């Protein structure tokens, strides 16, 4: 007797899920721990990392997984959602409490004003972000950082700076799903983890897909400023930018920028700093 085949959608989900499960390997216990503790930032980091799988079935499975996890998180009691995003010691601070992990951020409400927005991706301890925000008080500044220790340090630095807000979350998720379209004047990505080993390149933040998401979030003629001490990573990002019709590579204008902690360290070691500045342009039709 001919066995009835499952619908194509279910087959795709199963195939995608199998690959993801095998790929996670040792990280599965970390995934379970993140879910058990309801650590939102940890879950979103895992979701962002899984986007790098190449199977054609993965996007379908990943979208279903993302929606299920977000529904679960949003169904938690308000006090548990608060603890997942912000410890009690952060109340009244510039750290943003996210009401929805699906809806775009209401930037005017978050900053209590309308102004051009600059976003520091992976803001670390906030030293660069806060120094720049104090130099340009007429603009809004949003720092995104995943690590709790760093976001605590950034929160203390930004406590008395009115034009700075912070968000503890994975940068790639915020760019893709939370920042409104055409809302950002300038992105900064300063000394991202280079993942120098070839087998780890898939973990790098800057990919073709990520550049497209950056383009969606930038205003017309908006800029994306990148710095790295890794020549190979710099050349790879430059190659991706050249292949993206939404960007033009321009001469970097970095004289007006404060030094980051990493930049000071690398310069003290005599390392070269490679800057890449991209400007959003209208594609030629």
C-alpha cells in the first residue's frame, strides 16, 4: 500500500529542525538552560546564530521557532519579563524595557523627542557611545549590547546623559526585527569579534544578509561606520559592500570620533586600524 506522504511544509520543518538540532551539538544544553531560565537575550543570540545554516529548509523552520519562542516570552507575567530584560537595580535607568519582541521600537516614545538616531552595535561598556552622545546632544544615541556585565557598566555611564538609551539584546536581531525602516542616520560597528578561524567565519556579524538589513534601517544617505584591526575581515566586508547596490564606499571620516577601549589597546600594540565607511544610496534601476 502506498504510504501517504506528509505535507511539504511539515517535511520541510522536520528536515530543517533535524539539521539545526545536529548543528547545535554541545550547545543544546545551553539552549535548554536559556529556555529554562527564560533569558531573552540568550535565546535571541541563539536564533541569530542559527540564521547562518545553509539548508533551504532552515528559514521556514527558524521562522516558526522564532514565532513560538517570542509568543512564549510575551506570555510571561510582567514581572518575569522585566527580570529577563532588566534587573531591579536598573529601574529608572536609560536601559530600555522591551514590551514586544515583534513590534518595531517606538523611538519617539523611547527618547521622548524626535531627533536623528545613531546606533552603536555592540556598545561594550558604553565609553565610546557616551562620549559621542555628549559631543552631539542634538542627536539620539542607542547602544546595543548582549553581555550583562558590559550593559551594566554602560548603564552607569549613561545614567546622566539624556540622549542615550541602551538595549540588552543581540545586535543582528535588533537591526533585522526591531529598528523601524529608514530610522537610523548612522550605525557604528567598532571592532566586532573577527572570528579569525575559517571554520568560525559563519559566526561573524557582517554578512550579505546583515548588510541588507542595515540598508533597510538606514535613512537615505545614512552611513555605516566599521572599524577592525583584522585585515582579512576588513577586506571581506569591503568585498561584500562592493557587491551590494545599496551602498557606496566613501572615504572614512573618523577624526571626529572618540577612541574606543579596543582602539586604544590596538594602537598601543602598534596594530593597524582599518576603517570602512558605507553610505546608503538608491540602487540604479
